[in-house]
C-alpha cells in the first residue's frame, strides 16, 4: 500500500514580501516546476487504518502524467494512458487503462504530487525553520481525502513531507528523504515492454 502522495527560480528576499505572499509564490513556483520538469523522489510512509499501521517505502520518477513507481515489492509503470503493475516475486503483470481525469489519489504518491494543485486549495500556511507548511482541502468531493498537508523547503525546490486524512478516517504520513528536479526527457521510458519477460510470467490485460 503506497500513499502518499509539485518552484520558481530563487525569490528575492526582503521586507517588501509578507510571509504569506512569499509562501504563495513558493507554492505556485513549485507547481510550475513540477509541471515542466522530470521529478524524482524517495519516500517512506506510515498509514494508520482502523487501528492497524502499515509502513513502507518507495521511489517515484514522474514527468507530466507519466510515472514509474517502485516499492513494497511492486513496480508500476504508466505512460499517461496505460498502467503496468509488475510483481516480480509472483511473476505477474496487470495491464490497465489509465484515466488521468479520475485517478485514485489515496494510493499513488506520483498522482498526488502531480495533481494536488488542481484538486486542492490552501486552507492555511505557516512558516517553519525549514520552510513552509501548507494545509490543503479538496476543491470538491470525490478525491477521498478530507485534508492534506505538505511541507516545502524555504527555496521551494524540495518537498520535505506530506500527509493526509481520508474521508473514512485513514491517516497517512510521508517523509521525503530525497527530492529533485531534472530536465524532461524521452517519455518512452515510462512504458513497460511485456515481451522482455520470460514465459513464466502471467500477464493479465484488463484494458
């Protein structure tokens, strides 16, 4: 179970900017950088659901609607239209159509990071020693999330942590040990070629 869970060039610092204004610009810049770049980050998480805690970790590489996510024994590839879930231990692959207009925000940190600006608005913001903490709420029903929190570094170039509470009371907290931007590159790497697997794999195509 993976959850989770988007910078401007350096901003001029000075008394002419209030903390709230700077926080707004940092968040807007972060969203812009995510939309224009390739993003790579690692994460660890703790999810408490009905008194049961689940922990894990993983890595995400994303570019636009495409992403690769690995962790907890699974590899997920998505080119923005098709999603391949690869379980190498069980030797199984599931292929599904991917609809970017109706993603499941509660189970995919790549989707959440890439889409949060479209589906949430800032309820409050506070300054910290490391940057800014934002509390966000959904624009409308349907996300499955009642509230989300993210922390950005003061330069806006790193997501430090994230967390959310779902409508049914599940609480998820994420730590982001590493987060980086790089220029976008060939999107072909986000597709998965099932012909590269040996004949022992079971491939289920649900498209």
